[in-house]
């Protein structure tokens, strides 16, 4: 397995620019991801509708406050989000790309910040507007610390976004 690391904001790195573009294309091209949480001595995966900030430093999703997902996120803020391009065709395995974003999750409290962050998620998923704004739902922001991009089944590259939001 090959591993390459690149950091956003470094000057003159074609690798970083190309990798950031590939990650951006994948994140923006896929409306859903798998949120990975942990709790009760178990890992959990949950499908979520996602949106990302322009600089890819944050991901947004919403969930009802009565769910296991909400309880686990409230107990442990360490998360991963997996986004991939698989189409379901087994013969295309070498063309599948995936990115894992690791980071810390925070509930976005109601108020001006809530509207700004909710606007990003609703802009990507307009059909979820009532759900996102419902009192029975919580909006979460993942502060992405690192992306791991996998292509060709085993080529792994790491990218750290520059936080500007």
C-alpha cells in the first residue's frame, strides 16, 4: 500500500492541489456518506445526508435527537465519515474511490450560527429543510482534521484541510 501525505496551504505542491481537487470532486459528487461512531463498546455506521464547506474543513448532517446516533455523538465526539463512488458493479473495484474524513463533531446550537450551517445542508438537500429545522432534530458539524483518500483499491493519500470557516 502506498501512502502520501499533503497539507492544504503549502506552496508549490502539485500533489496537494491534485489531491484536494479529487477529494472535493468526490465529496461534492456524493450526497450521502456513512457516519462512523462508537459507544457501548461497539462501532456503528449510519447513513447520513451530507454537505461540506467550500474549504472542506467541515461536514454537516442532521439527525433526530431521539436516536442512538444522537446519543452516541453526545457521548463521544470522535467520528469518521466515509464517502465513496461505488456503483455496485464488482468488476469496477479498481475505479472506486473513497475518502474517510476524521474529526470532531459538535452540535450546532439554535441561533444565527445554526441558520448559517443549516443553510449549507439545506442548500444541498432542499427536501430536508423541515427535518433540519425541526425542534426534534439536531444539526451536527464535523470539524474535519484529516482526509484519507483511497483509489485503485490500495493507493492511500492523506490531506489535511486548512480551516478557514
